[in-house]
């Protein structure tokens, strides 16, 4: 079953193509939605993004090499500029020029907040990618993780209030709280925002109260794929996740973990790359990749949901509306605030 029909994907948006540090002097391949993309830096260090396919015989341009401001195909040496125009064909005789059709699609590309972003819409981008607001406040550990599940499945997992007790033994604060206090009845709260939703606990008394700064857990979901997780009421830990769709059944998790406040020296390095997969992400991945196999075979008809699933189902609905081009105009069709009693 095509997962796009049950977990639709937002086609026109800014998505992360790669962490900035991964693009050095040579080309870098990546996948965003259904697009195979090649990234490269010109002589000034500016990043460009092109369709990863030579318009001559279809060879991946990421197999080629960068020379000055151009990316050359490894097969016949056809050279492309940052706008995707073929500007040199070595086999042409003197005076001959590449034809107007000798070009590949280029994607608007912005380098910002330790990432390279590409705009995937056919239309022009209405604005640059949204900034990662806490970026300047912390030093970070950064990594990338391919996942065998739809991006929406990963997003829902991180907005699921009740799974940490079972899914994250010895790695998650909610597990440790349960070990000490057992299962308790309380309530979490969801609120809509123009860019998605916020989930936090404990719940407030009424809608007029602002979201407390002292919430011991807060998760913000911003379309199309960003999750900002804040844990702890004192020294806060910030985790920022982007679940970039790479196909109907797959995504790429780009993760940032706060290490320490930015005022703390760390040899001048603000973002430190990690090849290791954090244990808490391993725990999640194994479970939601197994769930994806059920969705692939049966759709969502087998699902049985309870009140505790309010937050995940709300995110699913927001993504579906956005994929239809109806967000935030259809925001009024959803409850602005929900208080959800749970036992966890």
C-alpha cells in the first residue's frame, strides 16, 4: 500500500538537504521527497543544489567533481553552473555552444543554522526557512539517521505522551519518574499555533494562561517536519528533530542535542558532529520501523486509538491539511486547546 495515501507529504516546503559540515569541497548526494539532489560549493563557498542527474545520459552528477564554480559530470565531462545550466561540453568543436535544453533542475538552497536547506516547490518560496530559535543559546551535538518509516510516523512518535515509560527504559526522564512514583493520573495539553501545534504538561487551568515556562515537558511541532523538545523544569535540555521525507515509506532524521549553554567554551566549535546513534533514538527507530510494516500492508484500518492518542492524531490531521494546501486557513476546523487526561 502506498503510504502517501495514508500519510501524505507536504510537497512545497523548505527541507534539510544535509548538515553544513557534511558538504566539503566535493559534491554530496542527498534525497528529499522523491528528488535525488546533488549539493556542491562554488569557488566562493556558496552552496548550490541541482537534480542529481546529468541531462546527457543520466549519470549521477554526485559522481563528478567540482572545479571552480562548476560541477562536472564524471561520464563525459559536461559542466554545470549553480543554476543548473550546462556551460561547457568538452566534445563540442570550436565555436559550438551547449543548447538551451542542456540544463538540469536547480533547487533554491540556503545555508542557515548549521544546515543546508532546499525549497522543493515548483513555485517560488514565499519566505526563507524558519530559523531554529534556540540555536544561538547552546552548543550542540548533531547527527543524521536514515529511517525506514514515513516521516509522519516519526513525527507522531515524538508527540506521543505515553510511550516513553515502555519504549525508553533507562534513557528517558518519564521512565525514571515512573520507576519512582509508579503510574499516576494527570493531564497534558495541546494548543494550535499558526505553524502547527504545541504539546506540554502539566496542563493549565484555562485557555487564557500562557504556556508555562516551567513545564517539565514541552514539544512544539512546526510544519513541515520540525520538532523542538524541551525537557526539565530547571537546567533544560533541548532536542531538535527534522524528519525529512525521502519516499513514501522512508525518511531521514536530522537531530540536534543541546550540550551546554553557548557561553561555555568548546574550542570554538558550536556544532559537533556525531556518527553515533543515540540510544534513545535507537529505541524509537526499532519500534516505529516495525509499525511501518503494518501500515504498508494494511493502511490505518487496523488502528484502535484512545484518548491518550489525541496529540498524535492532531499532528496527523495538521499534516494532512497542510499537504492539501489548507493550513493555516483550516485551523478553525480543529480545537484550539485540548486537555487530555492520561495515566502514565
